[in-house]
């Protein structure tokens, strides 16, 4: 369940961040409320995963996957450009997340 909650936290944070643009500077109340709900739900899901996952590692995965997904969405949805340096940096972050998940024993809380 811990990875389910971490994945849910990541997904909700991505939705909230993408929707911030749609709030038009928080001038659209229903969309603003949706963003606030997603942020709170994301933090709640993240808190649930921290019972069994190491804080620093879970946060690194969360922010890294957020960054990668939001960069891809920015490119795809909003036509934002990615040069070779940006793509290289994204790949390095992705590889780092994979290394942490597959080769590190510090992901889980040590009791």
C-alpha cells in the first residue's frame, strides 16, 4: 500500500499543479477549490506512505516524478521547448530515481 499512496500523492500533485494554470490566477473559484482539494489529498496520501517509507527517499521520488511528469506535460500540452540540456537532466533524474528504488536499501523506514 505504501507505493500506492506514494503514487497517489504524485498523481494528485501533478493534477493540482497543472490545474493551477486553469485557475487564471485563482480567480475561478471552482477550479481553485479543486486545486486546494488535490493539494490536501496529495499531502494526506504522502503522509500515509511515510509510515513505512523513508522521508527523504519518498520525497525524492515524489518531487522527481512530479518534475518529470510536469516537464513532459508542459512540452506536450503547452508546447514548451526542451533542449538537449533539459532532456539530459530529466534522464539523469529518472535514472537516479530508478537507482534508489532498485539498488538502495534505505527506501524503507528502519526500525
